[in-house]
């Protein structure tokens, strides 16, 4: 299973992967996945998500919410917590943003369309 499929599966059935659907739990689960498969994965999307999602997210926040935004952590879930209104919205926002990340990468838009 690749990262895009994994995130979609977590979205559909979070109880299969974690006791409680929380953004920090999702982060640590995905961080474990990235650590385990980063060297062995042949899927370019896995490597891109693991290495670039956080930088992409900060750029997205700057372009869509706050042009003066400065991150306070290297963990993307902290940034999502800062911009979401509550715990339920954090998780939904992550799934929306990860889908946008995958679409941007596949279509070479936004962050990935730059030289």
C-alpha cells in the first residue's frame, strides 16, 4: 500500500489504525510508515509526501491564509492544529490538504510547478 492509498484508507476507517481519530495520532502513524518504507519504497509519491508535505503545507498556509505565517515546529500536525478551529476540523483539514498535495504533485501545480 502506498501513502496516498494509506491516507485514503485511514480516512475511511480510522479505527483500523488508531484508537482515536486525532491529528497527532495520524501524524505519528504516517511518520512511522514513512520511516519504515522511505528507503525501500519504489513509489515516488511516498518519497515526495514524506519529504515535502510539511514544506508544501507551510507554503499553502502562506498563500491561502496568512502571508506572514511562520511555522513553530517541523511537525506538520502542529501547523494544522494552529489553523484549524477544533479537533474534528484538524482531521478533516488534513485529509483535504493531503488530497490537494497529491493533486498538486501529479499535475505539477503550486509548490511543484515552480522551477
